[in-house]
C-alpha cells in the first residue's frame, strides 16, 4: 500500500500534538497535586493550632471537660478530621488514635496514615503539649482525610486524558486538511509534469507560481527536460544524418551491382566493379567505426593508456605518415613549439590527422599548413592553420558537430562523411580538453587541447604500453595506408 504524504504529515502533527498535550497535562497535574497538598497541610496546621489552643487552656480536670466538648464540636460528622489526645493520666485524654499503619513519614512532622477500613489515606501531625498545673504532658494527634484531594486529582486526570485525546484527534483531522491544502502546489506540479510527452517536449513546469521550497525542484526538473529535449533532438538529427550518409554508399553499391548483372561482363570490368564497391564498403566501415567511437565518447569515456610524450615528436610522426597526401596536394606542413603531456598517442594521432587532412582538403596547391603547439594555463593547445576561403562566423560554432559541412559544394565534400572534426572534439574531451575554430585574414585555424596532467596522474588508466581500446579508431598510420590504397585502386 502506497503511503500518503498528507496522511503522514497529519500523523506526525498528531504525534507532536499528543506529546505537547501530554507534557502540558502532566505539568498541570503535578502543579495541581502540589497545590492541593499545600492547601491540605495548611488546613491541617490550622486545625492542629486550634486544637492546641483548646488543650493548652485546660489545666484542670474541670476545664478538660470543657475542652473535650470543644474538640467534639470542631470534629465533622463525616469524621474527615480526627482529634486524639493521649497522656499518662486517663482524666486528660480524648478519643483514640485510629487503627491502621503509617504509609509515609514526611518532613516537618507530617505523615500519611492509612486507617483500617478506609479507602483513602489521612494526613496527620502530632503536637506535644507540656505539663501545666494538674495537667500532665499531652500528645495531640490531628488528622485530615485526603479523599477530596484524591477525587479531585482523579477527575482532573480523566478530564486531561479526554481533552488530550480529543485535541489529538482534532489536530489529526485539521492537519490532514491543512496538509492537502499545503500540498496543492505539488499536485499542480505533478499535473504539469504528466503533460510532458515526446509529442509535447516544449512544455515546462511553471516555477513562478510555486512556493520557494518547490521552486528549485521545478527549475531542476525543467533543466533536466531541457537536456533531454536537446539530447532527443540531437538523437533525431543523428539518426537522420546516419541514414542519409549510409544511403549514398548503399545506393551506389546496389546500382553498380545491378549494372554488372544486366549482361555478361569481362573479368576486368567485374574487377573494376568490385574495386569500386570495395571503396564504398570502406566508406561504410569508416562511418560505422566512427559512430561507435563517438557513441563511447558520449558516454563519458576517458582516454586510457596515457603516456608522457613530447607532442612535437608526435606531430612530426603524424606528418611523416601523411607525407603522401601532402605531396599529392602539393602543400607542405610546418610544426612549431613543443610541450610534454600525458596522452593516448593513438587518439592524439587520430585527432591531429583529421585536422591536417581537413587542412589539406581546403587549401590551394603550394600553400603551407602550420601546426603550432602552445601552452595555455592548465592545457596544451595544438592548432592547425591553413590559408583558405573565409568561413562565416555563424558556421564556426557548428564545425565540430557531427555530419556538419560548411558548404556541401566544397572540394572533396563527398569523400568526407562529416565526422572528422566531431572525432577531434571527442578526443579532446576524452583528454579533458576543448576545441575551437577561427577564420580571420584568409587563415582558417582549427585547434584542440589536452590537459597538462601532473606527475600524480600517471596512474590514470592502464599502465604505459597497454593496448588501446578498439573504440579508439584508426590513427594516422591507418589514414595514410587507406590513402595509399585509394590511390593505388584509382
């Protein structure tokens, strides 16, 4: 059975109210009992003083007779007050102490006495009267009945218990109503949240009309909806782009195969067709591998197998692997600067290869590509710059998005499936770095950075020399080999 917040709050308020009522009732009960006890002692002292004065004036047997009459007159008929005088001379005595036992002796000469046959105790005190004239020393015993106090306390206790129970029930009912009214904003929040659906992703919770206790919750929920909406839109675009990119090579494969099957072909023609199909298969494989790599990067995977290297040496090694594409494009690459950092050399080479290949494809023959290594606070930046056509400012922020091309008509646009710069961004993020793109004065610069790990970060990931995960994708060597293979086929 599901718990109700309103009922839980009402029950908690009722428990608190019961505790407070019980605490206050107990205090009142103790105060009343103390006051009744005090008044009872005052009454007993007053009666004992009256009896003492009567007895003190009776110094002869004749006067004692009058004293006994006075004691009889002040004794109530219900015997709620008792007087007893004892002495060695029988002539000077009155009444007799009640039969029973002493229950408790208290300070100042008081004692509680339980008479035989009575349901309640009596509060008693004893007064010693010295001898005078013919009267010997006397012992005056005065007692008052405690039953009125006991009955009063009992009635008061029952009344307190009843009022406490009634008050607790009242608080329970009122608290439930108040809790439901107080939780109405939460109910409204629930109704708004239930209206969010894939077909209505733009709906958000109205945080302005909520109490400040729920305002932060609504803002956090709206923030989560914003992130989910962006992820959903990105996923839709991603799926559409993947379908679009895969459709082209698949369509080419189907068309070439259908043409080859229309009539008998020679061995050379079939070989040419298979070679063309192989290029398309390579393109499909590259897209799939890149997508798998980006999917892992999206899950927050960090670079492993970090080793401390000279970035200038890595740049030089990558440029050597790309010697053939550089020569065929009639451009040259120049590297400047150096720094040491902990990187995954395969991932680093792949990101740098993508940037250099991007520069080769978008610069004219005879141009020079600059690869600069600079330090920027806690990061090291690797920037690849090449002369080329200016890029519109509104496009710079999207160049590292998946399947994005600044211009579909640009050179070699068909040969690139739009994931190269997205992979650069993923590699940078896996090394806790960033990416950037600028276009000014006829120079286009694409850069990525890696974190400058200190010595205590050497333990990150597998030890140096360990295998790189398959998701790392193809490095510079693979790109160069693919380029050689493509050239030999053509």
